């Protein structure tokens, strides 16, 4: 871990106003979103209160953050309780904070022996591989949102799948089958 850095983990219902503000504003800026602040804040408060938020701090300053969202997926008549990897952002880029964030998430998942799945664009594949997550192109076009418009669903299916496998071996089972996987929420 970089000198003078630490990782703080908080449930969504424990986030301060300052942390909520940081997350919403950084998401809007990072993803070039024209979404309204108040609308994004409401979505965060409505949908992420059970999620575990990871904050990499250098001293008292947040330099990277992300979340693991509990997700229930039914696949081939079996239920899986996994985590969705979402919104991993380094505010200070090129300093190794993203790698610290991924390692903290991996450690959290390993302690719980849980699977986590997320998505990434081709340009981020190298980072996730170097950070120790498995990147799988064979799972492209296998996931879709269980709601919303078909164009958005099709775009989501174009991304690479990143994951860490837990005791349920969910990703291994996916790789052995061809069935589509319904995602109950946007961006896992």
C-alpha cells in the first residue's frame, strides 16, 4: 500500500453528505453524463444503501472509490447471491490508487468467498488484468438488463466481463453454458 494511504469501507446507508456529493459529481464528470445532480443523488440513495463503498484515502483526501453491490441472479433455475462491481473511479490517476482499490475489493470478496462480476470497455482490460481480476471476452453478449430499452441492453452486452470467483463458481458455470443472464439492475 502506498505510504500514507488507507482504505475505508462503508455501507451505503452510512455515507456522509460529503461522500454522496463526491460520488455523484465524480460519476457525472467521469462518465461525461449530462444527468442532473439531484436525479443522480436520488438514484444513489434509492439503489445503493446496501452496497459496500470503498474509499482509498491519501491522508484525509479521497483519491479513488468504488462499490460492491449485492445482486441476486437466477440462472438456469438456481439462485446466486453475488456482488456487482461498479463505479470504480480514481480521482487521482496514474498514482496506483485504482490498483489499491481493486485489491481492497478482492480482499473483501476473498474473506467472504463471494463472486463479484462487473463490466469494462476494451480500453480498461489491461488495468483490470494487472490488478488481478479475471477479464473474460467469451462472456460478452451473455448479459442483459431485465428492463429498459433494447438498445441500452445491447450496448451493455458488448462489454468485457471482469470478475473474481467465489465458492459458488458462478463464472465457471457461465463459461460452460450458452444461456443469457438477466441482470436485475443497471451496471451490476
